[in-house]
């Protein structure tokens, strides 16, 4: 079951340039969905369309099994969002910032303390939001998004500009919201290494086109494609000769010999032949594509 779906979603800001081209987003209920892509890929435009901040031009948007166009108010009552930087009143405290929205949402006053504890800002007291660190401001922005107890949280680059400690704090918070409170989370990012530690599902977009969509595990499985084997020895010339005698094509990189993946039996045979030819084998290992390489391959297609 999908919490969010789009069908053939297209958008452009001018007749010459299409920002989004037939985006079919599928966000499973209860997932943390990482929406990945380089800057300018169309991530923020897609999220703005999901929230009704941009008028839909072509395609369909369905959230909570209801078309957004006809059910926008009902859907947004169950949706929290933080697009780009949080909108805060710098002269107000965290509690006062939340009190403003609490009156608008007409949710219980007790909810203010609940979300402050949830995001780790309960001890800020009379400190003004304008004096908060960037990480604290991001936390307060998420608290504002959570105030009305949403079922869906949409976050655009929530760790943007944070130091390593701030990134870890936000990651921990989002995992808690998902695992303990069952909130479906969509977050955009261009930082694959961080997304890898957080999400269950991934969508990769580039130049307005979806390049991949599926589970994080499915993306990781691409690591096993184009696997190579590397040999480091004391005699490159002799190593190349032995490899060619086995009808394999070697490549030389940084003083090491690399061949396409072969069976364990063949690898053992090559090592034995090298040793028989008085070649010292310092290293024989497997090279897999890391996720960064996979990501770059996807967006460069």
C-alpha cells in the first residue's frame, strides 16, 4: 500500500525547459523514502507539487488513497512539511513559535511540550529562536511540522548545512519518528552516504527523470554488477602474462592488475600459477561498486 503516488507527473516553468518528466513516485506507507538527485534535478519541485505549493500541470497526485486536487485540505491536515529552511520567528522562543501554530491547528496545548521533548528542545527555556544553532533551528522546524500529529512528513534537505553531529542528531530523530510513531517520511537529499544509513526505499531523479525507484536493498544489489578482481604482486609483467594465458584481459591501475570477475576456482588457479612462476602475491581481492559510484552511474546515463 502506498502513502503517496504520482502518475505521469510533469511540470515546467517555461515552454523550453521541462523540470519534471513523467514522474511515477511510489512511497510505501510506513517507509522512509529517500528522494535523491543532484542539485537542480527536480526534487524540490516534486515535493512542492505534493504539498500543493505549486499548481499541478499534468499527471496525477494521490496521497492517502485520495486525489490531492479534490482533497487538498483533508490531506494537508495529516501532512507535516519542512521545505528548504524553517520559517521561524527569531524573537520568539521555541515554545512561543509552536504556540502560534497551535492556535491555528487548534490542537491541544499539551502537544507543544510533547514535540519539544520529541525533538530534544525541551530545555531551551527563554532562549530566542534567533539564537539557536542551525541544528536547533532544523529541530524546531521539524517540531512545527509534527505539532498536529501528521501521518506523513515531507522534508526537503533536512540535514543541509549541518555539521556531522547535527546530521547524526537529525538522523536519530527521523528514525525514532518512523519506528516508534509510524510516520511515513519523504526526504530529499543529494548526500547518498547519509541517506544509506536512514532510508528503506529510494528514488533517484536526474534532470527531471526518475532513474531508479525501489528498496535500498535493490539499489545495493547493484554493487554486485561489474565486480572486478585486483591483484597486487612484485612482478606486473609476469602477472599479466599468466592472466593472458587464462584467456583474460587485464588492466593496470595504480600498479595493480585488474580483471573482470571470475569464479573462486579460477582466482585460486591464477594465484597458484603466479606462485609457481616465483611471483609474490601481496593482494588478491574483490572490487565492488560503492553506492556513490552506482548513484553517479545512474545520473550519468
